């Protein structure tokens, strides 16, 4: 809503048309609202009194309808995981997937889970992955001709020398004599990776022991003989002096002695330089070429990239990252040398004693790359040759792993991608953004997060819902941090939500939606407005879930239950809930809105906080036989809840209430009476529908203002007292997408009330200190 100077309204004719958007202005209490607008703003109540929560301390305690529920305010320590386990068993969580599949109410959604973790215990990064999967409905459930080739890798081998292409002496036809092998010359070859910025611009090369050396050898058709075996020692081909010597230990000393003996050692010196180390064992790596099986993917990459254009990637940037990774891969090495795995169905022959004709075939010892195994899992998961999974989900490292191997095998076998959508999440980092690693000792065990560690003070039990909330509220498409402070913040968020749900449960006690619900058009305007907000919330949350944007779901929910509910709506309706007759239509109107709010919020949060949602569902007082929230469908709203014109009524009233509360900072609004002077026009007509009488302490308008009483005038009062406070403002009515616009001026006049505090409702509406106000007197007397 905009305040300030704006062009005047649409004129008399348009104003008359605008009035037709509303029900007759003299309808006393329950107008129906229409109109359209694109704005939505709810203002929290500040400076208003919430004393009603203590109003049961006195002789009228039993006449006040305070919240009643057995739903606990909080779960402390081990109570959280214990309650979650109890809920899982009571509500049959383990049976939900089979129940869902048996029903077959809708087309199945196929989410193909990634390969399992194969090394050690799962850590919190895996929990992040699996929790995201659990947010989505899961229906559980994995080759181009291969040719023999050489895998680039590689220490040792035949000597070559590479030189820089930069200007200098032309060495392209030159050769070098081998220092240890007589009568052997090594050619001088150009290479782009050799520069004059480091060293002499002339380097030794070993095609079997380095990717760049291997590439040069491939360009010039040089052999890639490897003189080092899998144990990192020289083979017999290296000669008797080096055979069985470790290339990184005594082999180095032997080579130096051989150079000294042949008088080719110019200088011996130790220096510190960069060298690859294995991150697990912390030992140096020997790079060597080995015989492997390769798939040439050159012919299928173009088709694969074209098919990827029809796949939805979340986030969108993951598509380019996957294509770039694929472009850097001309071949796919599908063989591995391990003692376990799926054997490659090949054989080879060996020479036996007795000559070249004495041959015997032996089985190959290579196994398939595990990414080939997992990459072909679509053939088992997807029953039809034309079927694609609705969703593949994994970490960003799988853009060159499982996502790519699945794509390549599917394209090679059936010319189609195996997935419709690919969701890619980031990695889990420590509190300071450091990578989590077992070797660094900073890995967080999800079981410790849920059930606590040996010292509950240092590692308290948070329960599964806190872990799930942490995943949901994080931007999982980038790196995600986790720490005690992050988990504590998640727990605090859930505690606030829990208290909101407890308020809702407590105030629908004694309410039966089947018999007590009030038709929407007969409800209080503020209650209709909450239904209007609920439908908007439900639509946005449903759309966020469809987009797998769980962070947006959390943001929407958090804003709704902290601002629209706790800070705004609950503060306004407490008097009506606590102090009216139990079956008064005004109270039933409010309970109707609360019951619908509870239903929408519980269903909205259920995929993220299933234990809390189920716990609440079991405490709903009017449920005859509480079923699982997961067996009763998704969010249900009604199109008649959508009444955008209500926003003008509520927002304009809130604007004037803000002026009122701002004029009495730190004071109790109930101790003041307020007069609203609004110039004749559309705004006055709208506000008049909230209060038919000129002055009232029980009208919908006064409930919103939270004052002792509210007076509505179209012109200045004839006289005012000396202790009056005045505030002026303007409000722009904007209906029908801007077709109907009118700016109106208003004045808020605030004076201390002359009434006394009612001992039952604590509103300043009684005639004397010991007397009940007229409303409470009527309720207590049973009239």
C-alpha cells in the first residue's frame, strides 16, 4: 500500500461503480467482500495489549474460554527423538510407501535415487541428499562397443625431449643421445605445455607417466611403454639393475649411480617442489599408463547434448556444467582393477611352455567402472523402453559421474535421456566454510545430530525434524554449512512453529467443523481475510514444492506463522476467542478460520517436518479416528476464499491503527478511545462496513483498532478535549487492477478513555472498577 500524495480518484461515476463491488454498506456485521488487487501486506500489532492471557486470575476465571489442548509446548532433550520414534511406530511410517503404491490413485512419480555410499558410515552430506529425496514422493525401486586401449597416466619409459614453440633455435629435427642406452637417439619434439617462463624450455618426457606427455606421444605416434608395475617398482624391461626397485625410493638412488658411472650426471641437488599426493593415504602418487577398456563416446556426444536441451536442470547452471564436463571427455574408461565388482565379460590367451601353439585362454581380471554399473540402472528401474524417470537427484560431483554415465548409456542403447528433470545439490561444509573430510576429523554424524552424542551438553539430541528443517531452509543448490549454531537456529524456528500450532489446537477445542463452521460470506472480515491469505499461501507453497524449492517453502511458512498469525491475527482475535460465548457466531467465525489455518499449515509443513505434522494431527480435537496426515491428501482450499478486495479493508484499517498506536508509544491501546475522521468517498464506505454504528466497543472495526472504543465520522467533531492526540494520513484505494483508484484523507484522533477496566476481559469498557462491561455481563448471565 502506498501513502502520500496521489492523483485524485476516478470521479463520481467511477466511485459509484466502485461501490457496487461491495455488498450493501449497512450490512451490520458480516459483509461479503469482492474486488481485485495485486498487493498483499499484513502489519503486525505493536503497542497493543495482550493482557487477556492473564485474565483468568480472578473470580471470573472459569467463565473465560482459554486454550485447551494436551499438545505439549516443547519437547526437551531426549524427548524429541523418543517422540519421533513413537510417532513413526504409531502412525505406520514404514507402511506409507506400500500403502501409497497399492492405492495407485494417480500416475506414479519416478524418482531414481543415486548409487549408495560405498565407503564407511554415511555422514551429514549424505543425510542432506536423502532428506531432499524424502521431501519428494519417492517410488523406490540400474553399453556402445568397447575397444581395448591405453589409459593416460604415468614414471619411467623411453626418453623423449620436448621443446618450447617460442622463438629461438629451431630444434624440430634434432635428436638427443640416450644417457644410459648406447646407440639410442631420442627425438626433439615441439609441445605447447613447455614454455620459456620456467627452466630452459627443454624438458624430458615419459609418455606412460603423464597426461601431457601422453598427448604429445599420441600426436607423434610414439610408443607408450611402461617400465613400472602396479606396485610402483621397475619391471624386468627396465634392466637388471633397476628391476624390483621402488621408483620413489631406492630406484632413484640406483638411477643416480648409473648416471654417475656413465659420466652423464652433471649435478645432483635436492629441492622442494609440487607433487601429487593421495588424499586418503597422504602418500605420493605414481602416475603410470595401464591397459584398460574404453568406450569411444565421440559419436554419441552430439546426440546426448541435443537431448539435454529437453531436460530440466535445477539449478539451470548445472546444464552448462554437465555439457562442459562431457566435452572434455573423448573416451570413457570403463575398466577397473579391483578384487570385487562386476567382471568385464572378456578373455585373453597366454603362452604356455611348449611353443607358440600351446595356448590357453584365461578370464579377464578387470571389473566394470562402478559408474557404468550405476549408469545403466535405468534399464532396471524404468520398465518401458520409452520411459524416462521424472527426476534424478544427486550432488554436483555427479555431473561428470552418475548423471553423465546414465545419459551416455541410455543414449547409446535407446537414443533418449533417462531423465526428465535433474536436481543438483551442493556439498556440506563446516561452520567456517571448510570442506568436511574424515581425514580432517570434522565430519558430522547425522545419527549424533538426531540422537545426541556421549555428552548431551556438547552434542544434544536435536531429532530428525531439526535436521530436515536445516536441509529445507538451506540453499541446497550451493554449498551448505552446518554447525551447532545453525542447528540451534533451526530448533528455535520449529519451537516457534510448535507454539503457533499449539495456539491453533487449543482454540478449536469444542469446535466441530461439520456442525459449527460459519459460511465464508457470514464470517468476520478479518477471518475472511485470513482465508484469503491461506489460499495464496497454499498456492505458493504447492508451486515451490513442484519446483523443489524447499527453501522458499520454509520462508513462506516462517513469514506466515510469525507475522500474519502470531504477530497480527492472534493478537486481534484473543478477546473474541476467550470472552464471547462458546457458541457465539462471532467466536465460531474465528474458529472456522483457525481450523482451516491449522489444516493448511500442517499439510504444508508435513513433507519437511513429518513428525511434528503427525503429532499435531493426532491432537486435533474433532478428529473421530485420527488418520495419518499422509493418508488424507494434500492441501485443500476453496476458490471462494480468494477475495482480493478484502486487502483494501484490512490494509486501510491497519494504516489508521498504525497512526493510532504510533501516537501512544509504549502505552496500552485498550486505555484509549479513537475517532477516525474519513472524508466521504470509497474509503469511508469500506470502513463503514466494519462498523455500522457511529461509536462502538464491540464492532469489527474496534476489534482491529484494539481500542476501548472507536468512533467513525465523515467530518471533524465539533469539539475535542485538551488531551487529544491527532494524526493525519492518506490512503490510496486501488481496485480492479487500477481501473478504480481513489485517494482519501483521514485523521486519527486519540483521547484517554473514561471507562474502567473490566475485571473479566480487561478491556476498558466498564462503567465502574468492580462492574463487568456490558458484553461480559451478558455472557456471564447467560443471556
